[in-house]
C-alpha cells in the first residue's frame, strides 16, 4: 500500500532556513539518507540526512539523545558507517525514523533546537557510497530507449519479441560504482570500425552516458523465496540517480552473445542521496499505460496496486558542460528532459521479476532502471539515441559539436518531483567529468 | 614467473597419515585453503587447510604459536573469519604462509607434533564460502563449448566473429553463490516453447549444470589501472571448481539483447577448497595452441610466459546420480572427462582482459572460466552439449534417461592434477542436488 503520511504535509517548515526555499531539492518533506565524512580519508563515515544546504549528522544526533525511545535496532543502525543495517530493518523502521527526523527538523518556535550542533554544511562534507553494494543489476525498462536503440540495428523490427513480456536486465559490476563527482577515465578496449578487418585495442571513441534511476533493496529475501508483486515495494528502501557510463564501440564488438561487459564496468556514478518511498508517495502515478495491442504482463508481474500507483512521476534531466563552456562561464546545456513515469516496467515489477527464479536480494543491492527515455525526441536519455548512433551531432553554445563525449566534458543528471499542493522533492545531482589526462 | 618450489617436492610426507595415500586429493603438496565451522550456525567460521581427511585449523594453530615469526599481517589474516584479508596480501605472503604450513604438517620423526590439537576431521566440519565475493564474473573461454552451443543456433556459422579476439564474459550474481552440498531449488521463470505464441511462467524443464573452473582474485587493482598480462598471475590467489547451474529454457527466451540473467542467478555452486598457484605449479603447461589460421591474441593479451606456461593441466570430470541409482547403491555415472588445458583463453588473459578498461578487481572476487569442454565428444561440460540441445538422451545405469536434470538428481564435479614424478593435487568435489520438493 502506497499512502501519503504527515511527513509530506506541505505546510511543514524547518528551522533550517535553506530548506524552506521553494526550489530546494531537500525540504523537510524529502529527508533523503546518505553517507558522508568530513576532514579527509582518515575520518570515519557517518549517516546523514539532507536538509536544505545542510546535513543532519544522525550519528551525533543519536549520541545527543535525539533518537531516545526508538527501538534499539534503529539506534544501532543509525550509528553504522553505511546504510546497510538500516536498509535491512524494513519499512516500519524506515517510517518510524523518518517521522522522528521530521520532528527534529520541524520549526516549532524554539530558538535553538537541540539538533543545531549536529548540523553540517553540505559544502564541508564529502559524500560517499550510501551502502556496501553486494550486487548491482541494470534493467532495460524504457520501451522508448529499447526501440530507439533497436532501430539503429534493426530499422524494420526494432523491438525484440521478448521485450513486452520480460523486464530485461543484466548483472552489472558493483566494484566500480562511485558517487557523484568522481572523475571518469576514458576506457580503452577492443573496438572494430566497420571498415576494419580486425579489431584494435585503443581508447574508446564513442563514450556515452545513460540517464537512469536506481533503487536500493531494503530487506532482502532468502534464496529460493521469490518476492510477490504485492510485496515488492516493501523491499525497496529508496531511489537515486544513476549514470551508467557506456563505451558504445567496445559494446558493439563485445556484446554477442553474453551482453555488455567491459563497455560498462569501467564506471557507474550514482547520486549520493537516497530518496525514500515515503518522500515520493505524493508523486506516485499509474503504471505506464500499454498500447491496446500490447500483451498484459504475466500474472506474476501484475496486481491492481501496481497498475494504479506503480509509477513515479520524477522529472529527469541530463546536462553537458564542456571545458570551453566552463571557461566562458556558460551554464551547462540541457540534453534531455523526461519523466520516470514513462517506463514500461515499474520498480515493483523489476524487483519481483529479479526474484522470480528464487534469486536472493540483500540489503544494499542496487537495481537500476536502464536508460530513461520518453516518447518525445527531447526525452532521450543518452547520446547514442540523441545523435542516432553518432550520425548527427549536438551543438553546444560555444559552437562545438558532440556525437559522443569528449575529454573534459562533464555530464550532470538531475531529478525532481513537483506537484501542485506538495513540496518539491529533489534528488540533487549526479555529476561526472571525463578526465582530461587520459 | 611460474616456478616449482620445495613445497611441491614429491618426497615430502605428512604426519597426517591419510594425506600420504597416493589417491588423496589433499597430500602435503596441495595445502588448499578453505573456511569452515564446527558445531552449527552459532559457531564462528575459521580458516583451515585441507590435509588428507583432516583440516588444520589455522586460527587455533596461530593461537598455539605455530606461526610465530611470520609478519603480523599474515597472523592477523589467518585469524579472520574468511580469506579476503589473506587474499589481499599478495603472492609473497601466500608463499611464506604455505612454506610454514608445509613445515608444520611435515613428518620429521616427532611422535606428537604440536599441531595435533588443531586437527579436525573433515567429516565434523561444515564448509562455508571461502571469501566474501564482491563481484562474480563468468567467462566463455572454451572454444569447443562456444562452438558446440553455437551450432545449436547457427549450424553453418557457430562461432561469432569476436570469439578469437575477445575473452567473452558476463557479470554473474554474487549473492547466490554457495558451497558444495547446497541443494538447488528448480527455478521457475518465463519460457516459451517453439509451438507457443506467448510465454508462460513455470518451472524450468531444461535445467542443466556447467562444469567450470573458478579463480579467486588476490590483490586487486585501483579503478583505472589495468593489470598487464605479465603481472596478471600475481593477482590470482587460487582455483576451485564451479557449477554454473543454468535453466536453458529461461535463458533462450530472456537472453536477447543483454545476455543471461535469471537463467543463471538462481544458484552457483563452488568447491570449498581453493588450490593455490604454488600447488599447481608442477602442472602448468603451454597455453592452448591456436590453429594456424587463427589470429594471434592482441598484444595486451600476449606475452611469452603466458604462451609457454599459461595453461594448467587439470583433469575435470562431471558425474550424475539419480535417486534410483542411489537407492540401488549404484555409483554416480561419469558424464564427461576433459582438461582445463584445452581452454582457448588462459586465466591470465581473462584477468587482464577484465581490467583492460580500468575495471577494478577486489580481493575475493571470483572469476570463472565458463563451461570447460574439450575437443572430444566425451569432454563436453554440460548436458546442453551432451544431448545436443535436448535432442538426444543420456542413459543411466538404471535404464532411466536424461536430456536435462530431473528432481533428485545430484551432479558431482571433480578435478585433479596428476603427473609422473609429482604428487597428485586434487580439488575435492563440487556437489549439488536438485531438490525433490520443488
């Protein structure tokens, strides 16, 4: 059951002033979780919650007694160095903790709230991976993305016969997932150009980003015990942005018959703040409406709650900034804007499908949606689609053109939810720059 | 550099009598590492070394002072609950420790060696995963397997154009890797028979095993820092057997375009003892000799050491035992026998390729070879190949027939090295039974 609770009340105000700005990603109605440290690699990592331009340090808040009365398990999970323990506690614990944090940060007339001492400027913190990610799985849940990409290879028959039945996915590489801001080294690999007889090992010439949404597994399941579609959302802790960097030339040469491997495993970037399902509750919407001629999902992927509220209306944007643009003080150029509500498969369907063979998920596992592309041409979530396989170019404000990413280019993903009568809930940014020294 | 040291001396004898039997998998020349516990799930897991039909408990040996004088890092790693720390220490540490263990277990005329108290019967121990496996990668390194499988789909053109250039691989699922003896629940999933218009969700009817060799990463590499072919073996801690259980009907319907997913992620079984490179040194052999018309590996996958000694001559066997066979006291039936030396790509080439895009490996990561099939028909490492896609059957001694695995069937993988003038070095068994209650 997806329901909106009092923590989403738009009339709530925080004593952290910056959180009350209408265009803040992190008002008191959001309260996303992350892991940070201050003062370099010798310092320990701690769990925090974003509020305006500040972070509430949950660890020091707990030591100050602000979580007194909450179950011992929650207090222990708050003191951990990442979110895995908290993720494993389940929805009741997550909502209980959110309610308390909302109370701590709420403006109630006191001039010096006790939590002031636990507040840190975001600019002083280094954001780390929110969880130890055991396994990372990447789906292919946008039918528009699958169709656009398929057209490049099979113009007359872009979509494979299994697409409308199977939430297609592949296992990704967990070790190379990093948080926003980590620079990306252009990968080398085997590539073979159409006019070449044999492949060469060289730097990728078709480096791309993919705009995706990720979701973290909360409580897991035992091996051999699938999670039903009715229960699927209970196992999801929250969502983030994902940039699934892709080397298209490496991918084209390597992917038959076992799928993408080195074309993806050199780096994946995620946004550091995990936005919870409670925060997203006001923005739930019907699952993608299939065309009349489309088959219904098989019954294990189908229930009425999922049909009615399985979608989430998250606006997603990708921007690019070249070194020249930054030198000239030009703002990043928006490459696309779309919505997560246009995904063919819901997050519940992806999770249920993943476990339908008995595969066990663990707290902290990351599932990602695959490239989020929408129906319109302005909602294509990667350069491969935007430039139709590199056959056209994007013009930057400096007059530069791009078919794929150049060294020094920075890609910035943004996500936010806006709805009349509710506070804006944002994801912050997911940034990554292609290193110049590669 | 691969060289044979004094710990492989065939004249060495152990005071553990069972280790001196010529057909023991675990003589004093082997000394594989594993993780075990005695007395149920409340007991802690400890590192041990197999010797004959016993386990030397390294933790209690260390507490008894048997590792005195070794560097502190090694003693700490020995006391850990899994092998990740030791794996991360690198080749010099591994060889130093092996040398000491060989000394501890060597017969030198004492009647009551100090280590006697640290010896445990294997039958009293429960073997656990040897390491926390961060990422699991499965290759496709047998050209015979790739050709046999390719023929089922493309009789005239079985091998894809990239095969002889690219050590093809895909990311596997780490969470569902278990040790030998774990029972396997037949997975359900979407399958579509040739005569059906739409898929159904049902129990797999084409459940298969895959006979593979796995190797554990020791010291890893930083993101963006590839490991050269010359250095690759230094990063490999040791080898084990792997059964990559596969649901062929689920695989056929799901695998386009992103590769196998639920067809594999329901379970992977590994043998519990990791045989080190030092133990395997006597059995090194030239890398697979390519046909004259085959291309040479690209230079990043090529060096003379790898050509001369990149292979390992491990005999690999798969057996099946049905419930009827067990009831009638009939021994398991051998389905195949081949050698790991027939793999098209060496373990060094697989590891170097994996990092060639800058992907970071971590201590405890598992890489597997893919199905080991040889040139001869009797060396086919899975039922898909043996029964040519299920079009023929294997006859069991009871008169039963199998195209794929039936409930209650047990698959047993065995591996061992034998060579004139050296002690046998075995891998033990990798067992798994398809549950009857599914």
